[in-house]
């Protein structure tokens, strides 16, 4: 029943905010998200103590072999935990803004949480697809209603682009589902995996492409990324946090959970090609990030570069690659939420995100500068920060598979340092500009968001073993299947 609670509670609370429109929406949504986080933590603790995955299943469409089945194991538990952890920070970041007590804004965030959790919890493949698609609706309305300039056209492009890509996933799922054993068939992920692995090479090759395109758009990786920079930049800060912090992980999770185990022959045919595309995305995204003048757009391109490395590591199918990707998903989510929040704080006070107009903020808010530096260095994978653990494992996995691809992927460390240090220098240090000379220090509410995120960056870099141990058994089972 706890699995049903963590799935449906945000939806119920979000629906109440959207329908009843209470005046104290911020208190309701923040309190609800904290309760949700506590229950999620309890479920993860229980799953860590169980040798098997925690699961529930109810008939959904029994005539078609579809069930409302949910599960938690060491792989999706990381992402369920990430979602439960970040939503209170995302909601908390609205404090003292005109959106804090906007019930529509808060309701959309909470309904988005249910869609995200549903995609991670689902054990039935069509239930996964339902939540995979359902996540588009709240983020579309959040960005289209509360976003910046050209928000309608940019958000519509994002919606159509990702919806079109998802059709490939649906076609592929139906094809495999129709070949499952039994008169009724089954959409259970384990059954689909077993069925897909028995298909001939030609079928696996086409299915690999169908599934991977859908997930590559969601992540995104090169060349399916064209929607991402504009959408991240135009969305409101909390929309960008949801997109970069959690939603892109639906794509990387899909590759781990479905693509790798289902299509081993497709991996043999296309694995090197999509790995090269992922590495191209790392270099391309980093170079474009270096050239950006808008701080939020710079972070958007840096996120694109990071996800390219996650994809390359996952595609190795190795223990280090998958473990590194899971840890990096967690770290990247924490870092990107903190960075987008800091950019929003700067924009709220100065009315600009242009790096040329900023500078000297350290002199007005030392704590903001410290938080920005720590989160940025976590993003660039400095040792003893959370980003280092995942990035080291990912680079090791790519290097072990192909030395030259690994060397090229490793360039991301240098390029990442270049655009990160440029961002810090242009915004935090140097001379005080005309618009930053009266920059206000952090409020108590802003500190309550940033301080825990900074602590998580450091704790994640010093004590990674708790997370790695949690996912180790499930990842080992997966890699044994792949080998």
C-alpha cells in the first residue's frame, strides 16, 4: 500500500490545489511534499532490507494481460528517491515569490511528481508508457502558462517533438507484446524482456532503434536535442528544475530498464553508433556552453553534455557504467536544481541573466557565492563532490570498452571546467556592476533550500557507498543477464 500512497498522494494533493484553489497553496504543497519524501525514504529503507523487489499488482485490463503493477528495486529506487528528495526543494524555491501561493502552479508541480514516479514505479510496460506520456501534460501547462518569451511556440515544439518520439516506443512495445506467450499475452517488463531477447536479429535491430529514439529525445542526446536548450531556458525556474533534475532521467532509466536487456543483438549492431553520438553530444554541448552569454542557457547546455556521458556509460552495459549512470543521475539532479535556483535568485534581483551585466555578487552575498561554487564544482566533478563519483565510473566504463572513445569523452572534464569557471567568474567575482551594486543577501527561505543542497553535494562526494550498495545487487543481476 505504501507504493500506491507515494504514487497517488501527490496527484490527490495536486488535484485539490487545482480544483479548490486554496489561498495557502505553498504551505499545503510543501507539507505534502515533505510527507511524501518521508514515505519514499521508508519504502527505500524497506527495499534495501529485502532480497527481492517490493511489488504490488492489481488487474488493469485482464482481458489483454495488462496489470496495474508497481515495484521498487535497486535501480528504480535511486530515481524514486531522487524524485521524492527534489520536489520539496523545488516547491521550497517558490517561497517569497508571486508563485508561492498560486494553486495552479503548485498543483501542476505535484501532478508532475505523480507522472514521474509512475514511470519509475511501473512494472507493466504499458503502464510505464502511460506515465511516460502523462508527464508531458503538467510540464507543458507549467511552461506554456508561466514561462518566458516565446513560451507557447517553444513549449509546443517540445510537446510535439517528444510525443512524436514516444510513438516509436509505443509501436515497439505493441510489437513485442503481441509475441509474448499465452492466449492473452503479458505486458510485464520481465516477460517482455524474455520475449524480445528471443526475437531474430533483424527485429531486434529495428526495435532497438524504435525504443532508443524515444528515450534519446527525452534525455536528450545528439542529434535529438534541439528542443532542450530553448525549453530549459524559457520554462519557469521550477519547470527547468523538473525537466533537468528529474524528467530527463526517464530517458536514461528507459535505456537501462528496457533497451539494454531486451535487445542484445540490437546493441551489437547499433551500440557503437549511439555511443559515438552520445560522445559527440558531450563535446558539442560543452563547446556551445562555453560560448553562451545567458547563464541559464549555459546551464542547459551543460546538462545536455552531462547526459551524453550518462548515455555513453549506460551503453557499455558494464557494472561500472550502469552504477556510474545511476549515481550521476542522482548527483546531476541535486546539482542542476541548485544551479537553476541560484540563477533564478540572480535574475529576480537584477532582472537579467546576461553574464556581461553581472559581476561582484560575492561582495553582496558571500553565502550565495559559496553555494554557487560548491554546486558548480559538483557539476564539473571535482573530487570530494557528488559529481566526481558518477563521472569517474562512467569514464572508466567507456574507456574500458574503447580507449579512444574514452579519451575523447574525457575531454568533457576540461571543457566543463572552462565553462563552469567562466560562469563563476563572470557572475560572482570581478567588479560590481551597475545592476549588482545593490544586490540583496539571501533570505532565510532561500538559505533553507541552498544549504541542504550544498551539504548533499559534499556528503555525496565523501560517502557514496550507501547509494552504490543500494543499487549494486540489482545492477549485478542486470549485467549478468547482459553478459
